[in-house]
């Protein structure tokens, strides 16, 4: 929720790279993505995290965009690995406090993850997934889609989705079809890998080394910043 006291009391800053500007960007984008075109939450939040990153690219350039994508990737890896470790520790019968001590973390730091430890990392379409994972990997999936089908088809697809049907909740299959139509590519394997499988070891284009150079990497990054 945006409130004048909370957000607008602060200066927006010179390059709009921090809250409250980033929160405004995210919420404005949600007027189309989620409230206009109704996407399921895992998809809407991935798209909005991605469009926030596109805003960074627009304002600050390619290097800042790449840095942001890396931050998302690092965040994913960090959280997924923590959930999987807690899953193992819980399986051995350790309590939250014992697990925190084992990980050299405080119980307060571990607490938000504890309820998700019984399932650990899950595909981002799974209703039981730790929400931050679909913010992070959801955005990385859209970035990967952009690389997969190219800028022209990608932007045409985004335009088609967000000027498309507003009278019902979209499915991932419908979303996929729009980008298939724009690009002429079969995205079945791509969608399966990003949305229905665990992990984030997709081939990633790291443009810092030049577009077109593919590297294999684990996914990473930041604390969930989510909003709604
Ligand atoms: Zn959002």
C-alpha cells in the first residue's frame, strides 16, 4: 500500500534507483500487469520484478540491468539453498533454534523460512513455493524469454499480452501461446524448465561479456522485496 506519509515524504532521488521510486514503478506496472490483464500471482510478480529491472535499464543502461539480473540470480540461489538446507536439518529433527545455530544465523533470520522447510525449494508454479522464489526466478524467466526469442518478438508479445483479454485470469499456457505466435518458436521446453522444474541453472546470457556468449550458472540473489 502506498501512503503519502510512508513514500512521498522522501525525495524520489536523481536516478530513480531506490524506494520510493522503485515501489512506484512496480505499482504503476501492476495497473496493467495483474489489475488490467489478470495473471496468476507467480507470473504477475515475476513480470513486475522484470519490468522494474527494465526500468533500471532504461534509466541507467545495460550494465545496471545486468547487475540487477545478477542480483536476482544470486538471491534465488541463496534462498533456494537455505530452504534446502533447512529441509535437511528439519529432517534430522533439529529445531528452529538448533538449525539457526548450525547455520550461524539468528532464529529471527531463519523464522520466515522455517514453515517452508518441509518442502524446501519447489517449482515456482507450485502453490506451496516460498513466495520470494517466484519474484526472483519469475523475473529471470522473463529475462531468459527475452534472450530466447529476441527483443522484437518479446516486446510484441508483451504488448499483445497487456493489451489482450482483461475479462479473465490468464493461464501460463495462454501467456506462452502469445510469445509462440510472435516468435514462431515452440516454447514448451522453455516454459517447462523455468516454471515447472526446480533450480535455476538455465543457460544465461551474461551481456557483460557480450551478447551471445552463453554461460552456465546457478541462479542467485537478493532478499525478497515484495510488495503486493
Ligand atoms: Zn509487484
